[in-house]
C-alpha cells in the first residue's frame, strides 16, 4: 500500500469544483481546502499507480500545480528487491575499506 499526501493548487474561481473532481478519483480523499489549495491523500497499491493518479490531476479544470508533501510505502510488488541487496553489498564493501 502506498499512501501519499499532496497539496493541489487551483485557480481561485475553480477551487471548489476541482475539490469535488479530485474526490471522484479512486483512492483519493479530499481533507481540506485552504484558499486556492486542496489537501488530498492518495491510497494506491503501487508507486506507479499513485503517480498515475496524481499525474491525472493536472487534467482537472482549474488545477495549476501539484505538490507532493509526503509518501509512505511498505510493500510495493513493483519495486525491484535486488536494488536493496546491491545497496547493502555496497555498504558492506565500504565498511571493509574503512578498517
């Protein structure tokens, strides 16, 4: 599960309508509106799905900018576990060189 928090900026005259449209996306929850900014969270299965949802926000009329504030993921089946192993091997190698 990937959970992201974003602030979506809009034109002042379109903020309410944009918030309604954003809430219509699967996995998206609108939490608050501050002036022309809409605070949302996205819950998705993978990082790619989360990115795709957020990228689609720009097509909402009145949306001018999308700011990622926070992202957390525990298990993403699309992330290559070998990357973690390579990083650990590099760390172990640098530890041996420091002795």
